[in-house]
C-alpha cells in the first residue's frame, strides 16, 4: 500500500496526486487512508521516507563494495541510466525538492537528513579511495561527493524531461572521467 502511494506521488507529485488517485493506486478507501495516516501529507511523508530508505540502501550496497571507487560510482550512476522498467522517470526526492523546496518544513527536514546521509556515504567512499591511492590526494572528498550527488540529480531531471539511455550514459561517463 505504501509502495503504491509512493509510486503515485513519484509520478505526479504531492499537489498533483489527489486523494482519489491515492485510493485508486492503493485500493483503499478514503477513510482507510485517513484512519491510517491522518491526512495526505502524512501519507506523503511516509512514502517519501520509504523512498529515501530504499534509495539509500541501494546506494550503500554499491558504494560499500570492495571495488575501485570509479567503478562503484559508475555503477551508482548506471542506476540512473537504466532504472528498472517499472519505475517512473526521475526521482521522488528530486521531484519533491523541485516541487516543495523549503516550503514544507517537515519535508525539508526529511530531505536534509537524506542528503546528509548520502553525502557522508559518498564522502567516506572518496576519502577511503584517497587513502588507497585511487584518487588524487589534493581532491576534496566532500566536493567530489557533492559533484556526484548533483550529477545524479541532474540525470534524474534529464530522464524526467525525456533523455534516453544514451544521453544519460554520456553524462555518467563524463562524470566518472572527471573524478
């Protein structure tokens, strides 16, 4: 049920997803949704948090593997080049940042926490790669992490705008080369 709601929000955003659409997506009645989540906003927060947890888990699996950091980053970016065919285009986090930004304090807090976790994950991967001699010691691991996050976000926006796998792969290749 939460996954279905997440998908509905991912496809049409918070404002664009009506309660009727949520009922249709989840198979629940309006009263069941409200009894469980109180309101659409609480359901959105739960769906967004689930999305963030799943995305973080997938990124962790890639970035914590024992492989050269460029290979791990290439694989991470590859998730944006060839997402599962049943997923909507783009990214619920990026879509939410664009739609709501800082206008919703609870959403902003959740997105900040998610961003900090992703930043730390990447920063640690780059710092370890520096220690192993894979990355120039003069490079700033946090700046590299922010660059990869911005690249992933940009790829997700490009995908939502209709960019195909070849275009997205070119962006990913350029990013990995820049590391």
